[in-house]
């Protein structure tokens, strides 16, 4: 149980966490560029709830893939 408190394990977890967040943000930007409209404007200004649900599902899917790649 004390293995998780070692500095190497802690630094590794932080690095992988940051990499995962970066990959999810990059994936969002790529999807935003591939769609015919501006996702951020649709989500924030127009409050497009169905699109928000699809984007949330996409972010969760990418996060699961990144977590599986890091863990496996």
C-alpha cells in the first residue's frame, strides 16, 4: 500500500494525468475543426443541449481510451 506514496509513482501518476488531459483537449479541438460549425459557440452561447450530450460522450470515450492505453 505504501508503494503509491513513493515519489516515482506519484510523479508518474501526475505525468500520465497531465498527458491524459492534454489528449482530451487536443481531441476536442480536432473534433471542433472537423465539424461544420463552431462547437464552443454552440455549447456556450446557443446552449445546444443535444450537442453538449454528444460532446460529453465523445470526451468520456476518449478519456476511457487514454486511461486504458496508459494502464495497459
